[in-house]
């Protein structure tokens, strides 16, 4: 049975939600995330969102062909990893782009990808060195990727906390790229992102923090 009929019931309950359903749904929209993150001072990749093939080709040319693309929403029945837009692909993508808008971004040359899990004000940052990965555009495609605890700069952590507050989230799993020149670039936030694999690899007490937040009510 679809969950939609229960949304009103969820909102009527006098209970702690992690996250409040309506805010969780709103925060899942990538255009909203990117615009808000940029407003708060976080750097984002150069981005084009369009269903116009000519706009997409012009963006690809402006970025010297160094472009990735991703879905607006990842669906279970139509999931796709982050991919690089090659020249051949750029020439044949017109029909698909016209059917639905796509997010195009200039690829950020990076030394590491970060998964930052935030629960309330607690921040758990973990990094994967992408330079030796078989598929460096999407860590999820590398089953042997190893996460290690990462010391996130205070100013970046504070901006991420501010983003969480503006989105109304208690829990969020945030993806960043650590560029070759040391910049931290915001990619996206998943209000229901997985964390157990990070905890298992780093020893960070994420489960305990989440349990404590739930117990606090």
C-alpha cells in the first residue's frame, strides 16, 4: 500500500521524528539543496539543470568536456550511478534529455570523497581516497573502498550544521569532495543516507549518537 495516505497521520502524531516526514521530503530535492548550500557559503560544483539538449551541449563545451551527470531523484526501479558525460554520449543523449531534466556538473578533480553524517549537532566525517579507485566518480561503485575518520575544518562543519538547521533535519548524510587544492565542495545531502558501513570501517559511534538522540525524545 502506498505510504502517501499516512502522511497526515504522521504529522498529527505527538512524537519525535528523525526526520519530520514533510521536511525530509523537501530536503531530498537536489536543486533546493544546492541553492541553499551555496547561500550558506558552501562551494558547489558548476551546475546546469536542463532538459534542453543544446543547453547541455553548450555547458559540456564550456567545461571542456569534463562533466558528470546524475538524476534529480534516485528511484529503486530506475537507479543510476554518477556518470561522466563523454563526447559520444553527448551526441546521442538528446532524446533522453528531452524526456526529463538532468543535472550536469563540472567534474571536481579530487583526492578524496567524504561522507559526513550529522545527528543534531554531532558531526562524523569519513573520507575515501579516490585516486586509486577503479571508479572515482561514485564511491558506491567500489566495494573495496575504505573509509577513514577525517578531521573536518570547523568552518565547513559549522556551515553543514547551518544547512541541517535550515532544512529542518535531525539526521543527514552529506557527500563532499576534497579537491586537489584543498577545497571542500558540497555535492548533496541524503536525509536517509546509510551510515553503518562507515561506522564499521571507522569505529565512529554513529549508532550510539542516533540512539541517544531518539532516547532524548
